[in-house]
């Protein structure tokens, strides 16, 4: 059956683009929907500050009158300048198990990129590192998270069939929270704090966190994540957008901020109650009644599973034990709350510094995801 590719130009088509994966994965127990309202904010050019330095178009694959696939074509000019590449990104790609459909979607992005002077294609990637990235290649029988992509096992097979090769892999871990705090970690943390004149910051409210440390938090992420694959620094407008988007969801018990004598942030650790079940039950919609399912994780005093979103340590403090201070700050809270499991965000497979900080935990590497590339 012939595949017809159409460019998304209307509000109706954008809604169809956003919701296609919900139809494709209907009944799949491992799939976690995107939050529709977040997707609107990400994909609409008048709402996403990343369009200061990005350009993008979205496409739907049709067979007769049925949608059978979707893909976004993105150029992040800031990332290309930073990494000296001429790369077009494909993102938010989904398709039925039909090689003609996946080929048509990828060929559309390839052509779109070449028309704009690009010489390679990479993905799945979003506008920035704060968008879901990486195609799942291991862990298809594990529940996804709010921040990551789920896809069927046939996706990587299609990519290889179409001549795409590995660019980079991320791995994910599931950690077991111990029953009691480590006395050795407490002693070590105290020594590190004293030696480097550091302390854990206590935030009294989300508004206090946002007002005093919100901008500094994301500026620290910019500084620490700069060497990582595909990263482009967040602009002031993006930082303001993310403060409004993410900090209202934060449970202050699940955040650790480490500061120096002048209250400058030198390290952060951010975890979040898992919203996977809420997204599944709500179908990824807050309105009209989906918000009911989000009340429980937002108010839950004893969550069983957390998502560890990020850890960032100022470069001059890396290797000085600040990560141990962060973990030692958070672990007693996890234990008191009764947390059983923590799921890491994707970590670059070669980032041994990040992975080694979890060595004291009982852990399982349970997922792997991949960014692919191809010369144009």
C-alpha cells in the first residue's frame, strides 16, 4: 500500500501527531504516554523557547486515510555550531511494522535536512537534552518513564535495515534503596563538607527554590552537561520556561542542593516521584479529568518508586566527593519515605563517573537506548 507523507500545518494535524503513539501502543503495559499539554508546549513554535536557535517541521505518514507513522525534523543550530556538525535530527518517530513506512519517514527528514545544507542525520533526538532521546534497544519488557521513549522491538531492526548505525548509547539502571543509612557515608560526607566548606541547602518551599535557586540550578546544568553528547546550552528564555514547567512538580524532600560559603550552588541532585502510572491511567491528558490521577503522586508521602532525573556537580568540585554528599543527603529521606526502587535517567554508556557513584547500591542495568546516524 502506497505511503503518503504530509506536513503538519493545522491544529488538528498537530493533535494527531501528538496522539499517534497512544493509538499505536494502545493496550501495551510498558508504554507511558507523553503529557499532551507538555507536548503542545514543546512542539508549538510560539511556546517553545528552543525555537530561538532551532527550526523544525513535523510529518505524518498516511496509507489511504489512516495515519501509520510520524516524525519530527529538527535542526539545532546552536548544537551544530558547538559540535562542528551539520546534522539534522529526527525525533518523535513512531511507525507501524512496515519498512516502507519507516523508510518514507526517514527519507523525508533526510531530504528536509539536505535542502537546508545538512550532511548527516542523527536521532532520535529532540530540540535539547530535556526532550526524550534515544531509541530503546534493550528493556522492552520494562515500564517506561515520564522522561523517556518507549518503542517496539522492531524499531531498531528498521533503522539498521535502512542503513543507520550506532552513534551513541545510553544505559539505565534500577536501584534498590537500602534499609538503613550508611554510617561510613555519613562520616565521609561530613569530612568532605568541612574540607571544602560546603553545606546542604534547606529549601522551605517550591517558590523559595524557584526564586533563589531556579536560575542557578539550570545554569549549573549548562556548565556540567556541556561536554555531553549533542548538548546545547539552555538560553535564559528556556531556563525561565523550565522553571515554570518543572519546579512546581518537585517534592522538596527529593532534591539535594549543595552550596559553598557564599551560597553558590556547586552540586544538585533531583529525583521525582514516578508519574508513569498516572500518565497511563490518564492517557497522558490533564483535562478534563486526567488531573485526578496526578493528585496521588503529587501528594504521596510514601512513594515506592522514584525517577532520578539528574545530578550535576560544578567541574572544579568534581572528584571531591560532592556526589557522596548529595546521596548522603537524600538517602535518609528515601529510607524514611519507604522508597523501594529508584530508576535512573539515561546515562551515556561511557560516562563511568556517573555510573560509579551508584556502586554502593544494589543495581540492575535494565534498559539501553541508542542514537543512530547516517551520512547524507
